[in-house]
C-alpha cells in the first residue's frame, strides 16, 4: 500500500530531501510529511485516503478553496486551446487590466513572470537600473524569494532550518543588501543617513508573514516611502503573499483605505493568489518606471513561460470570483479560528499571543507580540511541534512551522471550522505539556 512514509522514502531517493521546497519536509516539526493526491474546497486528501481541513491553502493561492469550479473550468478550457505559445495572448492584457483596476492609480503597467522569486528579483534589477544605484535595504525575517541578494535573514524557511543564510551565495552579492530590524524607525533613519545616496530600493513585505505574521506598526510603510523618496530611493512593496488575499487591493489597499495612510510604493510584486494556484507572478508600478524594462528600456527580463495561458486563465478566474463577499468570508473565518485557537491555548495555560494582519494570522508562544525577527525567534517555539502533530492526527493540516502564517479559504464553512474547533483542545494540551528539545 502507498503510505506517506513509503512515498517520502521513495521521494528521498530521487529528490533532495524528498521535497521540492524545504518547508514541506517537516524539518521543524519532525515526523513524516504528508503526500497529497487531491483537494476540494477546504479539504485536502493524502495518499492514505485521509482527509484534512487545510489551513495551508498552497501558502495562499487557494483563496476561493481548492478546485473552485470556475477556476478549474477556465484552466480546462484554456488547456484545450493549447498549453503555451511563446507569444502574446489577449488574456495577459486582461489580467493586467484586472490588477490595475484593483490598484488604481498606483499601478499603470504590469509585467507577468512565473514565480514570486522572479518578480522580486526583477523588481530589484529594475530599481537598480532606474536609479543607477546598487544597494538594497531589506528587513530581518522578511522573505522575498530565494535569489542570491535576498537570502540574508530571510525568515521561515531559513529560520526553520536554522541556517545563517545559504551556502552558494557570494559574499560580494549579499554585501549589496543592508539588513535592518523591522518596525524600527531609527534603524531606517540611520541606514538612509549613512547610505542614502547609494540605496536603489528598500524592499518590504506589505505585512510581514514569513516569520509568523508581524504586521507593520501603524504608519510604518508610509514612513518608509517618505524617507526613501526623500533620498531618491524606490520602495518595492512585496505583496506576493498579501496581495489579493488580505483584501481586493492587498495590504496596500487596507492601509490606504478609509482615510488611513496614504503612500505610493514605486513597485509592487505579486504571486500566489494572482496565479490562482498555477505558476504566475507579476511586478507593477508607474508606466514611467515599468518602461525601463526591455523591450521598452534597457533593463533585461524575459521568460519562456511568462504569461502562460493556463496560468493567466486561472488568475483571471480567481480575481473575478474574489469579490467583496469572499474577502468578508475570509476575514470572518480567520477571526473565528484565531480566537478559538487562542481560547484553547489559554484554557491550558499556554502563554501566547495572536499575531494577525487582515485575515492572515499565526501564534507566538510568548507574552508579548513580537514586532521584529529577533523577538519572533525568542518565543517558546518548541510548543508548536506537538500542537501541530495533534492537529494533524485530528484531521487538520497546519503549516509545518511556527514561523508561517495560517491560511483560510472562502470555502471554510461551518463544518470545516467545527472540525478545527474540535481538534483544538487536544492540541492545546499537547502544547502545554511540551518541553524544550534537548540540544
Ligand atoms: C512566497 C513569497 C515569495 C516567493 O514567491 P515564490 O513564488 O515562492 O518564488 C516572495 N515574497 C513573499 C512575500 C512571499 O511570501
């Protein structure tokens, strides 16, 4: 019989670590990773035929729920017309127009790529090309994909593996990246005071969600834009995770809605939801800036599968279906699960705080809410593995690391949420009984 264990053992013989992306290997929680065969709505099924309520949602893309009918139909229909042309299609423009409409007037032009990593890498090259400067500022614990210059204090995957960064990254490249603590206004002032004339861009997650969820302090993103622009530097708002998930216009939309902060990042990056579960990502900004990209301008970027018709079809169908009602359902489900989890932990006397940014949330086993990476790392992270495994045994699939956000979908109905609520007391007891691992 095919089991998760035999699947993992077989994978390990042919795939490094048995996985194609490190966090899937259960490194920080231990045990055997699940190998899945199908997913529908809020549920996902493994090779042993066990069904779980899914709170990973493909790390975000499954915003409507898995195998959402109009998305599946759009992909099926596109597939029947040919998988890839290596030439332009009308759908690419349609998707760009949908994104522009949601982020008006901040985005005038959009370039489609295949992964979030490619989007941020291109955004940085564009910022350097447009400013004629080299330095990049990033924040500790923020993840922007795995390109060389960004693997400095890059959050969950690396925190989970306890690696300082990555082997194979030239020191000369990382030297172009200045890493400062998140939510620290003085650190931002200092880095600009010292290096302002040489900084091409500062890159920041809309709200940090790759070290657990750590929202920006009120006004932080606006402050960043103001100080960067004063020094002739650009701001890249990385909404690969938050974009089209926390709201129709992502984190920027929440920040700038209803008379809150007003700020305009120079470039936005998107991924995850924008491709509806297929490999698609994007970067966008003003026409003047985006036109630095080839073939309009001198900054080179290209992709054989960029704007792939199936991925574009999935993206269009997803954004079309993700209306205001979907976002209010996500918000409500997230609030229910977050408060029930918190109550279950409190009932067992487990010290914790709920970290949330819109409908993204996670938990820190600490007495106060962390605002930066070193505070995130200081929590009692050892409580998560037993909590995670208790939930998994009870049929709830959580992110396999305490340093990841939890994701609901619009398909998480009463029945799915009840299954989560039923699993929580046992998991909270396991967290309460946890002791630090030796060594
Ligand atoms: C996931 C993520 C990326 C990288 O996207 P990939 O498609 O995995 O390459 C970049 N930035 C943020 C904020 C992300 O969450």
